[in-house]
C-alpha cells in the first residue's frame, strides 16, 4: 500500500488541521541555533494556510520528563515560525488544556496556532498503550484531520505520531512524502556507483545500516569515532580514541563480508591525533596504524580523519551517482578537528547525482560549516528515523499512514 498523501484528504478549507511537525530544534539561552527543521515544515504549512485550513501545529522539543519545563518551551519556535510565514502564529501555553482549546477556537480560515511541547504530557511517550491512546483522544478533540509531517519521529510509536493517526483521517505532509521518496531511492533503486559514508561516535549505532546496505553499495567509507573500532579490529592500537571493544568481532565479520561481496571498504589511512579532548589540544597527523607512535603515545586520542583520508573519501564521493552520508568525520564543533567533515560535505556538493545528508549531527555540521541546504540533493530531518528506514525496519509512524 502506498503512503496516503495530502491530496487524499481532499479540500481542507475551513477544517481544523492538526500538523504533527518536528520542531525539535537546538536552543541556546532560548534562541534557536539551527532552524532547519522549522523551515522544512513550511511547504506543508503554507499549502494548508493557502487552502484556508485552520492549522494547529504540534511537536516535541527535547526530553522533558512528561511535565512542563520552561527550558523546552516551543515559544521560540512560534516566534520563528511567525517570521518565516510572515503572519501571526498564536501560541497555546498548554497541550490539550484551556489555552490550547481557546487558541483553536479563535482560529479563522488560513490562521495557524502552535500548542505547547507535546512531551509536557506523559501520555505522548507512554509505553502503556491505554495512556498513550487517552492523550491522543484529547489531541483529536482539537482537530478534524491529521497531517503527519514530523519525519524525525516516525520510528516512534507515540501518541501524536501513531495513535492520533488512527483516530483522525490522516495523511503524510510534503516533508514525509519527500523523505520517504529519497530514502526509498537509496534502498530500492539507487543509481550506481553508490557510496555510503558513515561516521559519528558509535559503530553500534550503524551496524544495522551496514548490514542492510552492504549488498546494495559499491563503497562504504568509515570515519568518525566509529573508525577506531574498525582500526582496532585490524589489529592497530588506537590510544585513548573511542573504542567499542564488544563490537570488534562483529566489525571483523563486516570487513570479511564486504570483501566477499566485492564492496570496497574505504578505511582511514591517517588520523588527526590530539593530546586530549579539547579545542586547543596539541595535535598531529599520524598514519592510521601509528596512533600510539605520536608524541602523545598511548594517551593519544583520534579526533578527526587525516587529510589523505579526507581526499580518499572525497574522491569516492565525487565518483559516485548516489551518496548517503550519516555522521561527522570528527569533532567538527572544534575548528582543529572539523577539516574531515568539511571535506566530505564539500565533496557531496559536487556529486553529479543524488547526494543525501542523513540528518542529526550531519545536518547540523553542514550548516555550522557554512554550507547551504540547496547545495545538497536532500538533507534529512530525521537522523534515527533515516537510519532505521535504511536498516529495513518497520516504522510505525509510516505504517499507520499506509506505507508498507
């Protein structure tokens, strides 16, 4: 069965439309530091507003403990959304209480309101199905239909993502429709050559993706903190670099499987090794098999791929028709250890084909390093959801919208 899309809902003029968006943006002192997820919701919101719908946007932000917490208020999102839409956005100070009902009752055709952080109510993420359903029923009182557009949470069986979509007539918004289309192309009919670049801290987070994509790709480049487990699996010493000892045998198995399938596993040949985990730490470039031969000895810590590795990865990326990248190559937040991530991002902008940045830290990295969203084929809004899709897992927030 295909995903139900906005068109399946017919005319929404005058209807109260709940939009489950993903406004889980990074905040610093109450200010949004990356509004990418807010901007990603605009095509769906503008479509509904232009149709004359009465829009009730909702989302989570952070991990409040099922109760109001001012640190996680969606008030800054309401302000930013108002600026981006060029019109007032009403803000309700609760989720399903008097403020929410008043805000919805005051809406006229083409108006929009945001209700407060869904996770201020314990029912949103409850493991107990009845508790979750009860909260979804309260949410359903606010609207006539649901447009699900928060791709970052479709892998979660949560009240606003799953249960609400069962209660109200529901369909996917433009963002989810686009995400599913792109990720489906990455798994089902990728144009070749196909290269996957994986980084981030833990190899254990990426094992499912490696297993599912190995038979589908021509090259896999391994960087980030997870590369040290691969280097250790080959018998190299890695100092105090991030290492998952319990994954060594699994990684050796993947190295052997890649060889058996004829997939080129592009592993680092050099590493930026630092004296400690600090922005101003002394650091040198060392061969990948000589991390402990630096002046820092066994205390040396790898914090980025080296320049030769960055060039190898960039060559693999530029020579591909399809590229999926998830996870930074190093500690990109520190200038001294950002070069590897920047080289990968730059190469992705030069792909003659489909280049996909897999959400999460990768999306944050490209924006922090000065790249524009439109330099890439697609920047996913869902790190965990993207990975689970690429692992071939069933995602409840998509299945409830008709996706199989």
